[in-house]
């Protein structure tokens, strides 16, 4: 039973999250306490979910991109552009209470995020540029575009309807959680209840073979980048509406790295061909919990980077086949020295 | 003829650089002076050194995202050792150079022996180095040590009334050494061979393990040296120094005509790539009305054009091969 549990792909990520939460519980016993105030729930756990919402969204999109064997470095820039676009539209509006103003702002920034996703997808699938480099272009230029939209300033808006997206609450929980749940549900249904997930994994394993087998590899690749752009766009809206401002320079900074980290922790291999959406969500929660924990115990928050570095390295080493083999060989050597010569050649 | 095609991207870069200088000279008075050109070198000396290290990594088929963080780490270690601990610069500078090289070696060893993508290993290295900066200090440490200030303010006069800094001399020496290393040594040829096809290089009996690890060692060393130069340039150590420099570096290498798939590229091209970025910044500052974020957009666009251009070139090469 336990060995079967250990084989499950969510076992290690869940263990890690559990350990982190346990540490928090021991460090400050009221970590898990939830307070009901003015009809809303408050507490550290709710904070983790609320502040982690944009990261989870970006990571979901990133998971599908990585599953096709690609990578999207431009998500941080798309987050900044989408937030900047929405805040710019709202601040230019004449009637601040108008519902249509907010709606058009949302439509504009989501539309822009989709266009940027198409751009990335077209570069990778049609122009066949390496994903790292193709998305690097937008990562560099995107920050400039975001600053161009905001004119290099931090734009603040005071619009109650817009604030609701990132700071409002529904049924005593932050509204952003429901956005994340909706996107997650759509992604899970699309990939696990239709053949789309299979297509993505097949393209990730071997795009050429999939093409020969009748899958439109190019369309699949284009679609995942568009979806990733969409996720980053929504994340940008949540992030900017939570603080009611758009900062072209710092919004979504390092998001691409956190998202990749979340995906890798969740058990998705960077080589593509296999993905775990739930694993990614847990991975993103681990990162957010880690950040919250580091803030709480009073270590300078920048030290998070050192911790993250070791987490990335440890997870990658565990995923690396040659590392596992060399460890296994070392363990085996002691028990069965005769088996040494039988080890197959690893290319 | 074959050599010409490989040289073509470099020639295009060179032509573009000449056109940009020409446009600048016609549009702005005072643009075409030797000092403006030498200022390009003075302001970008550290970028030249970093990009040279990156060229070797990219030619070998890898990538190094840790360069910016290693520069920041070097500045802050130098500053804190010299200013707070009172160590002499003659000890500190060799020490940080060794540290950078070791940092690169460790990353290279992990990449080679555990077959993890260079992208993710150097990403971890980037986090680690940036985080270590903040462990040492979260504030700027200003350097007042006389050795550092003397080097920073030294002006080497050139005929014609212009001058360069010691940093430029260091960068140019590194450039010459790198050209020698890439084209006239066994190590250089091995790097090109591995970038062309690692499998073939292994079957030919080339020392793949040693070369791959050495490439990252070289990049780590170059980043640390760029960090030392950057310390001279800024006269301070700070964890936020050289933020996002890895992108500028990769952009310079690509614009300089190095193929991102590895195997093709010139160190001299990278030098031109850095100069083009410098020229864009100079033109934007001369223009006055354009904001600095246009630099990013223009560099992004140029990256796009150059990558597409490379794509077309390599496709034509493939079709030419199949025709034969």
C-alpha cells in the first residue's frame, strides 16, 4: 500500500508541502487559524492561496508548453503587459463607474495576451525557432512594451469593479481562487477528458512522429502557447488589480522562473512528453508557502533565491536518470558486488 | 564558398553597425567623434567580456543564464572584502576570479555528468549567486579603496585627444586571447566539434567531458572578470547590479552571428554584437526625446530579425546539401 502510494506522482510534492506546513505549524501554532471577519475568511492559508493565484495560473499554462517539449520565458513580460493595458484603459476612461469600461479593459488586455501567445506560438511552430530563443525575444521586448504602454510610470487606478478581480471575495473566499479553479477545471477537462492531452504528450515525445501519425503538431504547439499567453494575461489582471496599479518594470518579475520551478517540482519533465497539472498546482503552492514561511521567520526575503536554487537542483537531480543510476549502482555495489559487470551501458 | 556563408551573418552585423554609425553621424552633431566610439568600449567593456564567455558556451550547444548574477556576486564579494574586511585588492581579485571559474566548473560538471539541461542548471546557478549576494549584504557597498579608484579613474590617452580606460584594455586583451583560443587551439576546435554534433565528437574520440566542463569554467571565469571590470566601472558592490544582463549577453552573441543550435559562430562577431547594442543606446540618448525602454524593444526586434535570418540561412544550407 505504502509502496504504491510512493509511486504516485503526487507523493513527493505533497510530502514537501506537508513538511513545509508542519514546520510552519511548529514555528507558529496559529498558522492554521482562520478568522471570520466581515463575512470574509482571513488567515495565512487564505493568503497563500490568494497571493499564489497568479503563479498557479501562469504555471498551468507553462505546464502544457513544457509538455510539448517547449518553454515560455515571456510569461513575466506578458503579465506586466496585460496589467499595464488594463490599468491604462481604466485610467483613461471618463466614466469610472461604468461596467463597460472595466469589461473593455479586460477584453483589451486578454486580447493582447492572446496575440502575444500567437506570436510565440507562430515563432515556435511555423518559423521553427528554438522555444527558449523564440520566447526570449518577447521577454526582452515585452518589458519595453509594458513601459511603453504605461509611459514608464506606475499607473494607479481606483476602480472598485476592477479591484474585485484580485482583491474581492466571493462566498467568504478571495475571488482570485475561483478564477484559478475555473481555469484549472477547463485545462484538466480539456486535456484529460478529450484527446487533446494525448496529442500534447505525443507532440512532446516526438513532434515529427506525431505529425506522421496524423496529429497536427503545429496546431497543437500553437495552441499551447496561446493558452499559456492567456493564463499569463489573466494572472497579470489579478496581480495588477490586487494592488490597483501597473508597474511595467517590476510586475511579474521572475515569474517565468518561478513557474518553471513549479512545473518541475510538480513532476513534469522538462524534456516534454508527460505532464501533471495537479502536480504543478502543488508545486506553485509549495513555492508560495516557502515565500510566506521565509517572510514569517524573519530571514531577509531575498534569501528565498538561495533556497529555490537548491530546490531546483535537488528536484532536477532526482529526475535525472544518470544521477539515479549512479546512486543505484553505488547502493547496489555494497550488496551484490557480482552484479557490477552486468550494468548496462548508459549512452 | 562555404566559409563565406558562415561569415555572412558577421558581415551583415558589420554592415549594420557601419550603417548605424553613418546614420548617427548624419543626424546628430558631435556623434562622429573618436571619443563617442571609445565611450562605446568604455561603457560596454564588461558586456564584451561576458559575451565572449557566452559565445563559447553557445557554440558548444549550451547556454549560461548565471552570468549576470555571477557579476553581481563578484562585485559584492570584492566590495565587502576590500571595504569591510580590509583585504588587499591583490588578494581579492585573483580570489574572485578563481571563485567564478569554480562556480562554472561545478555547473558544467552537473550538466555533463547528470545530463541535466544546461538551461535549468544555470538557472539554479543564477538563483544561487543572486541569493548569495543578499546573504552578504542587501545594501550598496561603495568602494573607496585607492587601488580601485586609481584604476577606475586612469585614462589612457590616445593620439587624437581621446582616451580609453583600463577596462577597455582588459576587454580587448580578452577578445584577442579568445579569438586565439577559438580558432588556433585544440580546445577551440573541440568546442566547435561538440557544438556541431556531440555524438560525432564522442565517436571521434574528442574529450567531450573535459571540453564541456571547461566551456562553463571559461564562462564562469569571464563573468567573474567582467564582475571585476564592472566593480572598477561602478566603484560599488550591490546585489542588484547587472540585472537581466544574461539577456543582453545572449542577444549580443546572436546578433553577432553565432548559431544558437551550436557549432557555428565567431568571437569577433560577438564583439560587433555588443557594439551594435551600445550604438543603439548611444543613438537613443543622442535623440533625447526617446525613452530608454525603446532600447529593449529595438534589441528585441533585432534579435527577431537575426534569428529569422539565421533560420533562412541554415534552411538553405540543408536544401543545398540534399540537392547534392
